[in-house]
């Protein structure tokens, strides 16, 4: 039986989605200007393990800082 979402999200290793509900793609359509993730990262988020999610979040933050 799957664990309830509240139990999973309270887990110390849980990596929440960086989505801020400002889903606007860059001119070339490859990057979300709201969260900094690529289309591929967004599409793979639900199946990604926590380690991969952490890497995605870190890369997305770096992308957003570069665009400041």
C-alpha cells in the first residue's frame, strides 16, 4: 500500500518540487522561467529518485541565478 503524501513529504530526505506555479517557457521552449528546470527535468520529476531530484533542484537554482 502506498504511503500517504503527508508521510512522504515529512521524510527528512524528501525533495519537494521547485515549481512555483509560474510556468512560462523560455523563448526556445527548453527552460521554465519560473522554476529553472528544463522540459526534460519537469517531465521526469515524478519518476526521479530523491538523489536525482536534489541534482535537478541544484541545477535549476544555478540556472535562475545566471539569468538574474
